């Protein structure tokens, strides 16, 4: 059974799998095409009739699931599947908020998934209102939460304009969602033959922190870099690193992921910290 094989893999990585719910007829899948002859194929989702997509509101004892949990992270990919799953997401967020669990969200918009006739702006604000930390980018904040992109501010495509916009968007988000106290934004620009540049921001305590800016002539795989960035933020905050150090660690982890095939990093903390020290600015 594929689900048991995946669970065994998680356990090898020392990830607790004791609260996994097994039900339904199949796992949801996605396919990541590889090969130089595949142009702009992107990710192919196969989530219909999966065990997750068929979850019903009221079917999970969230108090039991969340017992002893300190941090809940969720992705906007989940409520994108259907209205029932959006409600399931709301259930767990309500329960986690009542337990004063730290809650974070990744505003990763996937147009291929939002196909049930309801725009993200009708769903996501009702979920993000429970969050302490909001992670995404300027364009996702507009698409999913209705925070407008000020094109006049970034029309020059200069870093100063993007940083100013990051502060502006962060302040608007914290005003709109009073429980939130932190906003993280990623900036990855692909310049074709001349390569990419990557940097991030972290807004907390009324201050906007900005990371080292990374450059590369080419990358190997974009998938998973945002997840890696979020994992880096969570790691840094758990270890009580200062805000700037947390941001630098998360950014370095995410940038390194761009050169690792598939959708997850294989770099231990020590390797990421070594890269941070040795990177030539």
C-alpha cells in the first residue's frame, strides 16, 4: 500500500506519523514532468476523489489531533480543492486558535486547483484571520486576500520599490488580520539567459528585515523552494534565533533548494549554515 510506504519513509526521517488518518480509496498525486523537451508543462495535479479531497467537516476530533501541538502550518493548496475541504481547514484553524497554537499559512496560489466556482478572495480571508504568520508574495496577497499590488510602486522593477511594497503590503495585512504579527515575502526573478536573483523580507515588530540577495546563472528545480523557506522560518523561530538570522537561514535554505532536484531539500542545518558563511556576495 503506497500510503504505508510513504509513512515508513517519514518515520525514517524521524517524523511522527502516529496521527495520520487512513481512509478513502486513493492518495492525491501530482506529477512533475522532467526533461529538456518538456516546455512549460508545470505541475500536473491528480487530486480528484482522493482521500484528502473527500474529507467531510465534523469527521475529525481536532482536540485529540492537536493535543501537545505547538505549531500548525497550512497551505492554500488545501482549501483550493473544494468547499468541504475549505470548511475542514476552518475547523482545524478554529480549534488550533482556541488552544493558542502558533498558526502559519503559505499563500501559494495554484490556478489549476481553484476550479469550484469560488474565488480565493471569498475563502482565504476567513482562514487567514486565525494566522500569526503569513507567508507569500505581493501578487499572492492580491490574488488570495485582496491586498492590491501597487504597480506604480514597482514599475521600475528596482529592488527599492519591491522592498517598499513589501513593507506596505505587510502593514496592510496586519491591519486586516489583527491576530497576525509577522509577514514574510519572497522575491524570485527569472531573467532568462542572464539567470535569477532571489531575496526575501520578514516584517515583525514594526520593522522590515531584508535578506541577502542571491544570484545564479541557472537553477535546477523551482519546486519546493517556498516550502523550504517556510520550514527555515519555523526552524529559526523554534530555535529562538533573532529575526534577521532566522530570515537569512530560511532564505539560504530556499535558495539552495533551487539546485536540488525534486520537491524537497536534502541539506542538513549545518550545510545551510556553511553555505550562508561561504556565499560570495
